C-alpha cells in the first residue's frame, strides 16, 4: 500500500488507528453517518504475514463468546444481522452453513441454553451420543451438543473487501507507525493534510495489541492470546464444528485447548482447523506437536477432512500452518470515550512540531480494542456504538465552540 494515499481536499473529523476488522468496520460506519474519516495503521489487509496482525489469520465464524454480558451480546447480535445482509450480496465472502458445538464437561445450562438460541435458525439440543428426536448424531462421539445455522467468513478476502469499500468511499488510508496517541491528532504529520497545524478533535483507538505499548494508552491489561491454526483443502467439508470444554478432563491437567473446523466461503475448498488459546504467549512459530493434535482432534470431529479415500488424519491435505496473536484484555472489550488534555509542546511526541495546542486544549479518544478472538463476530456492533459516540462527541464540540 502506497504511503501516503491521496491527501483529501477536505478536512477530516476523525482519525481511526488500526486497519484490522474493527478499525475498517468502524471507519465505514463513521463514513456512512457523514463523518469525514481517515485511517492510520502500521499493518493493512495486504500484510497477511504479519503475525502481530491477528485479523487475516482468523478462522472467522459467528459463534458468540458473550455469555451473560448484555453489551457484548448486543455487539454480536448487531453483527449477526449485518453478516446476513452481506452474505446475500457477497456469498463468496460470508455464507450461512450448519454448525455443531459438542462437549463432555460443560454444564447442561451453559451448553444447551446460550443467549443466542433464539437468534440463530435451527437451534437444536442433541441429547445423546447417537441421536436425538430429530435423528441428528453428535459428531466425534461426544456426549452432548447443539446444532444451529450461522455464518462463516473468508477472513483475508473479507478484510480486503472492507479495505476496498473504504477506498471506494474516499477514505484515505496511511501507513504510519505511531509511538504516542498524541501524534494521531496531527493530520499534517500523518500525511493526511497538506497544511501544517491541521488537527482533529477525535481519534478512534482500534490499535488492538498496540494499546499495551502506545504512549498515552499503555493498557497493561492487554495481552496476546496465541492462536495456531492449520489451513487445509477439504472439498467435502461444508459444516462448521466446535469442541471446547469448561474444565480440565483430569486433576491437575492443563486446560483443554479448543478444537474447531471452519470452512472458508468462496473457491479453493479451504478449511481452517484449530486451535490454541494461549494467554501471554508471544511465540510466533507453530508448535509441531500442537499441529499434529489439531489435525487428530479435527479428524475425530469430521473424518471427511481426509477426503473420500482418506483413512486417517495423516491423509488431510495441509496447505499451511499459521500463528496469529489475538488482542486479549483482562476486563473484556474496551469501548468508551476518554477526554484528554494535549501537550503540543512536547517535541518527543511531536517530532515534526506541526501543532501547538492551547493551554487548556482538550480532545477525545474513543477506545475500541481488547476483543480477543471475537473481532469478526462483534465488529459491526462495536462500529455502530463507536459511530453513535462519535456523533455525540463531535456535536458537543461544535456546541461548545459556539459558546
């Protein structure tokens, strides 16, 4: 991606930091509300080999982790509806398919009564290992499970589409590595204005893992969650499978890692197999032992992965082994407005010296990060909330300026 993208002729209202699924969705939602927005990021959808950039590596299905948290449920509910609309216009990017969720140790209430059971079509509890009243078998010979229909997304292609939509709408996108949040308000220094001294009053912080080290944010509750997947070719697999347990299977055993099988829409017959959920693990190399376990566990759930002539997990056609670092946060997603005082005289933070803020100058930042592995399934819900907050903040600034 060229840097900078064509500088807009009009002044901007907002700068979005980050071009992952959250940042791009937020930018599009802001633009749809008439807010003039630009994007600044160190990684873009074309950077599929940047392991610190988690969005391209996602298995990418709508399977809510919101539990009993109403705010997070609403993010996921809104996104579910938006994915349904996108699937009708772009079935090569988003597709509705059957899902199976299976387990041994979860409580019946936790597994059989999720908050979204009345949202997704065809939700059915599977009562035993062989079948239930509808004759649906539980995959992998597990004792409990549910089935329903939901959405899968082709993560890299969907990200590329979001990026193209931004370009179509004239949203400038600049590659720039920021060390401090203060720098994001200076449009000239970012390459988003031809005129020195041009600023914005509002920044949307979608910096994901970067929120831990970005000066002015420095959120120590943010941590990486290593995810390891295997991309395979499996033409016959058109169903999504998930297996997770609520506790270790044996005393003093390590928590079990999730298993999932997520087909990708579009050509190529690609399927993502996973996975791992390793907190505070910064390693970016695939673990060969875990790779074998993923293939074995996924074959147990779906022998069709090995093809019509396959006889074991070793017959699965592997395309690549992948690692990405999800942006976790101890308190869950942070979506909130913060008002900040500026220190424009600090040349350490403003090396180009383009802005001198007044003594009592204040700006706003809306934080939108810390979604962990729920980025795709919560993206449009978070984007809607951020857009509403942005409209309210910008309107309040205009009213204050008139006083």
